[in-house]
C-alpha cells in the first residue's frame, strides 16, 4: 500500500504535486486526483489516462522546460524525477476551460475527410481555413531553441537479440546466455517483468517482479547486455535493428548522453513484445475515468494507486476480472462486472462471482459525463438499459499481439478466428515471436521450466472480439488520439474510401504517435462489418517504423554543429588567415571569398581584387580543384572514354580544356586535361564534383572498359594549386623560377623558393595565367614567394568572388550554376570542342532527336544590365512581368573592366535572341532589371590577352 | 540496412556501398545510339530478381543478384 504523501515533487500545468519513487507521471497524477490531463487532437474533448505504457493514445503532455521541452510525451511513459515539469497540450486558455471545445467550432468544422476535401478543393479554401486549423488542431509544440542535450550512437552485434523483458523474453534471453550466446535484451520499461509488473503471481516461490529482476541479473552475470528504457524503433533488412535508449527521462538534464541510438546487427531476433489491450467501443468511451482494464490493474498493483472510488469493469473475456480483484484490494468499490459473453465460466469467473456483482451478456452503451469526468455508465444488462454510478470504468475488448517489428521484418500474418486477431506467421528474416506476442496467454506454458502460482487461477485466453458497438447517441471512439469515431469510419465507407489504406488517409485513423496501437483492430472490425467481409479481408495498413516517436536529436547523434559534415581546410588556410581572408563554404571546403581592407565591403573588395588581376597580377588558391592522374599503357583509352574532347593527339607537355558528359549527354563536369608523358595524364575538374568524378573514372575503367591497364590516382589532396593571373603573371613567374614561363596550355617543371613545382599555363580569368602545383606540405614558401613578387608589381591575392567576376566576363561556365545537369555542351556553346568520332560516355545520347533539333533548347547567353543596375541571381528571364519565364539568370556579376552589371543565363533559343531586350524579373528579391541578351563573352573577344 | 558480402572485405553494412544501376542499363561505349537510348529510357523494371551494379568504399565494383521484393541477395561477384 502506498504512502499518502509523495517524496518526489513535480508540477503539472504550474501546480505543485508530489509522487512516489517508481511512479509514472500518469500514476502520480491519478494519485494526486488529477483526472483531466489533455485535450484531444481535433475535437478538444477532455481526456484522462487510458493506458499504461507507450500505447497511451490520449494523455499526451509536454515534459521539460525551454529548449529541453519534449512535446507529445505519453504521461504513462514518463517516470517521475524531482523537479519534473509537465504541461497539457492543445488547450487554450486552460485545460479545464478550453475555447476550442466550448464553442464546438472544431467539431462542426472538422469531420472526417476535412483535410482531404480541403486539400483537393480550391486553394482559397485552404488559405481560409489554414490559420484556424493551425491553432485549433495539433499536437504539442516543439521547442524553438537548439537542443541542449547530447545524443550518442552505438553499434553492436549479438547472436540473439530479445525484444521485450516480460516472462517470455526473460526466459528466452536466459536460455541463450546459458547456451553461451552473445545476448542483448531490450526492454522499453524502466524495470524488467512486462506483464508480471501488473500481475500477482509467484514464480519459483518469488513474487513475479522479484523473479524478473533476478533473471535479468543472471543474464547480465552471464555476459548478456540488458538495456532498459530502450525501445526498438525499427526492424530493417538483414536482421538490422535500431533502438533508442533513454538515459534520462523526458525533460531531465543529463550528465552525458540523454539518449543513445543503438544500431544492432543480430544473428537471431526473438520478439517477445507482448500484447496491447483493445478498447471497447461505446458512446463517450473517451471520458476521463474510462481506461483500459490492464492499465487500471497496473496502477493498482504496480503503483498502489486507485484509479477511482467506484469502478465498473466492462470486458469481453476473463483477464479483466483480475482488475476487479486488484482494485477491490485497494478499497475501490466494484459496482459491477459487465461481461459481454452470455456464458462465462472457469475458476477466475467463479471466484469473481463469489465476491462481486457479475452481469453476463452485459455491456456499456454510453458513459455519462459530469463536469469533465466520468459519473457513470448506461449499460445494457439483462436486455434493459440500467444506469450504474461510477468514477472509473475499466474496459477490455481483448488483447492484440504487438506485431509491428514482425511486420517490419517482412513476416507474414495469420488470422486466428478463435482468438479474434492476427498472429505472427512465418518470418522472412531470422526472427521468431514468442509468448503473448505469439498468442500464448498461459504463463505456465510460457515458463515451462518454472513453477508458476497464480492465486486467482488461470483465465481463458483474452481473445474474443474485436468488438464495436454504435448503439447510443454520443461519439464512440475507435482511434482516441486522432479523434476518429464510428461515425467517421462509416462516413468514409459511404464516401467511397473503402480500403483501409484509403480510410486511414481520409479519417487520419492510426496516425500520430498512436500508429494504430490501440484502435487498429476495432477499426478493422467495424470496416469489415460495414463492408460485409470477414475481418482479415478488410486489410491492414503498413506497419512503418518507428514504433514509438524518435526525437530528431537521436538520429543526428553527435553529428551536429561542426560535426554535421566534415569541413575541409586548405593546406594554406593559416596563410590566408594571416592575410585577413573572409571564408566561405564551397562544398565541403572553406575557401577565401575575399581579403577585406579596412572599411571595405565584400563587394568592394572583390571588385578591387578583380581589377587588380586585370591591371597587374593576382594569386588565388585553387587547391580544392579535383585532380586525377591516370597512368599506364591503356591510360589513353580511359581518358578518351571519360573526356568528350580530342585526346589522343594531345602532345606531351600540353593541355587543353575538356568536358565530361553523363551518359544522357548532359555536362557532368569540366576542367583541363594534360599529357604529362606518353602514358601519363592529369585531369583537373571541379571542386564540387570531385567525389563524383573519382567514382565515374573507376566505373568507366572497371565496368565499361573491363579493367584496362591504367591506374587512376586521386592526387587532389597531394597538390596545392595556386593560380597566378594577370598581365604581369609571366613576369612574376619567370622572376621566381629564373626560366621562361610555359606557353599558353603548356606545362613545365620549375623551382620556386627552393621547392620543385609543376606549372600549367591555363587561364580561367581571361588574362595570361598559370596554375602552380606544389605538394601541400611545401606550399607555404611558394605561396609567400608568389604573393611577395605579385605585390612588388602592384598585385596581390584575390578570392573566390573576384575569380567569379573574372570568369563571368569571359563566359566560362561553372558546374552547378550554368552546367546544372540539364545542359548539353551545345547548349553551352561548346558543341565545337567535342570529339567528332564519338566513343566517349554520352556521345550516343547527344544524337537524341530532342537534342539535335534546332529549337527549344536553353542556351547560355550573356546579359548586360541596360541601366547598370545589378541583376538578381536566379531571376526569371521574361518579356513582361508575370509571363512564364523563358530562362533564368545563373550567375550575376559586376563588370570588372568598366562600370556596369552583367550576368550569365540560360535562355530558350538564346542563341537566336542576341540583341533582344528582356527583363530579369525576381519577385522574391523585388527586382526587375532590363537586360540586353548577347553572347556570353564580355571581355577581350579575340582572346588576345591570355595568349603568350 | 542490407548486409552485403564484399568479395574483398566480407559482410559490410549497406551504408558503405553505393548503388549504381541495374546491369541491363549499362550503356557500352560502342553501342549504337538507338541501342544506347533504348538502354537508357526503355528498360524493363521486373518485379523480383534483378542484376545490379554496386560499388564498395574499398573501390571494388560488384554485381549483385538481388530480389527487389524480399531484398534477399543471391550472389555477389566482383566486376
Ligand atoms: Zn570491399
């Protein structure tokens, strides 16, 4: 028996209470006389505690404060800790006086199919209702601040994974441990025992709970791992399961990880997941005070809490009779046991008849409400309606095996007409179901090796039904969490949403955290009856993971903030920092965007840097570019298959621009190709495409060419790359190397500051330019020498933005901006560089009629702002505002060589539109700029400046 | 998550592998354009067993024979 005063302080809706050690929040609330705990999702009906664990559909609360608040916690699945703060949800201004319920507007406006009809109706209707719905309907609100807790990820292997530490799971885990297996036993409750926590049996002379704790200890002692407060959320392929371990309760600050996401690969899986009790369906079966018989028994026997003073037990089978004994022993007056069976017998029933009023063939018709709670029940007894006064109605419509994991694993279901429900059939992976989850109800049959003593004697299996009745005015709920009633299911059938999958989407049946745990079977029974088909023919909805809600933080685990994705830093990051670089993420890399002088904006700095390159010389870090060396007797075949440009005739020591295609003919990447020796090549390609290119090269080599005698080495991280560009670039280079600079598209070895380097003469800026490749760990001295020499000639460093300005003026494309995966080389004006003989990836697809036809493709164009106003990137290209776009702006830039604003864009039939004036229209940026369409080349059209 | 036996590395988690395509969708470099285009855009998508190309992070390309209903892997061969 329970002490009157609790020792653990907590608050609910701001009011202070105290509970006992081991209490769930639900048990502590009921012990403190709190019956109204929540307002329902759609209809704002008052709700109390209905269940005893994760299946609780109604008592959803927010636990914790501020950033640590956890919405939609089930009050039955939160264990009390000192200082716990819980709040009700979905009620305004207060739980007891909720406007949404009082004006009953919600009920009038949101019948089944409301969302469905609204979404399929005209958009104006949705706009009208949206604000109302958002406030009136909904579960709890997520916290707005970043989650302060840490979440861990753990991986594990085992021979046997047992899910559920009830009697069956404990016995199975112990047997496996004794057989020398590596065992993991997972239990979502805080204590082992499962059903033993709410029964009064002795096993081998010990109370069931003590036996369970001892077995758990023996499993641990035998090397097994017992994870309590851990829920298996998903059963995936090849016996891979995920489980979430709660190290602290919702809202409770943690020393280390608040939760751990386990990823377990198991040899065998034993599903001992037990059952979930089914409700009875009658009018107002959702009133606070109406609860599952098993939950009432758990309150009494596990927590010593009486769920009321006068109780009616309504049941369709023997098991709920135990609740009458448990409650009576706490001093609860048992008004009557209503048994829907006309004939019931057996030791348990006989024992009950000796002590309580038992009505056979009786059932509740309608729960009577007073205030916000239960006052009594109108029942059908001996063929007549009688009113029984009670503040607790403990109901049970049978029990359904928990089949979620079995189904997620691909296991079959078998309908057992005698037991009135689905049982696990053959498994598809290596798993078995045991105990109550497999339909076994008798504890002595589960624990064959133990001596089980049940003081009340055995009952018959809890397997009639599922039952539903719709015979009294008032809402009779089948899905309490989603406010789905018998009328809603009938409406769905009438309106043609016949299949259970359609009914689910039409009525929201089985959605939310509930996922059909309590209501699925009674809903199926009604749907089957309405359709006039046997229950198994009504179908089942898919059992999707997760079994219970998983917080996003558990999925992320430690991979958040700076750990969310690796950050790649340049070998010269420290040198750039010393120069005041402003960093910008470029893919996984951090690259210098610009080097800001005091009081300079990024735009000003970038333009200054770009003009410096045009006027004298600049140094930019291009180390992040992808670089691959391909060597071997067959290297030329591999290069020719990947590169769509002429390859074989390239002279040793020379390079050229190249483009790589996907096999659908679209541009995948571009870069430069260099022949280092007869059988040795270097490909450079885009920073962002590095991983894709690495994969592509090996795909072409291994799959398409069948392992040619050619090695592909990713040398991207080996070489730092420094581009030197401008009219003074050659002077800087020869000044440092003491040798003549290579000719345009030539390459050569040199020594700078005592470091051997490779110099590639290629230009991206339109100026005479060189790429200096130097091993990353030796790059600093070379960088300092280049920057020092450049400064001596009026130059310096430049960043990514300046590089972008320079390439836009020259019409060079960027992978991802202009080459967005939907353009061919011809669309970009590169048709002329392709190899005429084909034989490269993508050559065939370029022959597609849609690609060779003369009209309808989007072409790369240059856009000049007519009035020098900057053009918005991403703007649509239109003839008049509001018209469908003919293209879009891909990159915008200021002019470098003179004042003005330019852009590159993709424009339908753009090559034929040169000279036209269009609008670059961006409603989101509130910008409309008249632009003149022209060729994508704004500077040095003859190409005189970059040649030697 | 599938457990895929890499011929090099043994059974490893699916997250270490990348699916590439079905074997019948490989466009050979010398295929005629009509065949290549049909391979790309007019493929069968049979229910049940399929030959697939995957790659492992170790660099090995693989041919999997896999059931697309049950996800069962019948064979894995190096390509
Ligand atoms: Zn491997």
